[in-house]
């Protein structure tokens, strides 16, 4: 059974930093594309950042230059370092993983991901 477990959520002031981590177990990690999504009440889950099995990265425009996604295949983890946090960064952050054909594009929509964590709440106060 594949499990994704997020950690590192909490309360932080605007302008501060916080790192989220996701640990993956139950299957081979290195072929997975990994991503972080965010969701707020009444809103759809949105793509925040992703890292392919090739280590190429993708970010939504609102977090470029502030967030950094990385992966450690030996530890089977993916991290999201977030600096200069804004109140709009608040939400439940979900770690997600999937595989895809080599020739296909990196997926930035939630229905393209097979594996999901339980989510971790991040609140950025003003």
C-alpha cells in the first residue's frame, strides 16, 4: 500500500518561512513525479509546485521565486521550502505522486495524480 505522509505544517507570520516534507513508502520512489497542491474551503485544489522524476521543476506563478521544491530519492522524500510567506499561501497542503509515460508532459492538475497524502494545514497570519 502506497503511503504519503506530510509534515511541517503550522502557523507562521507573513514574511516568515516554513518547510513542508512528504515521505513516501510502499512503492519505488524514483520514477514518481511529485507535487504539492493547496486547497482552501470552498475552492478547488490547486497546483503549487512539482518535481519530475527527472528533477525538472514546475511552479505556479504566484510562488515562483519564493518556494523551492526538492526531492531526495535515497530518503524517499520531497520537500517544499517556502519563504516570504503571504496570507494567501494559507491552506491545506497535499503531497501527491504519480507516474506518466516518458513522452508526456508533467501534470499540473489534481486528477492526474494517483497517490495522495492526508494533507497538512498551513496558516499564514498577517
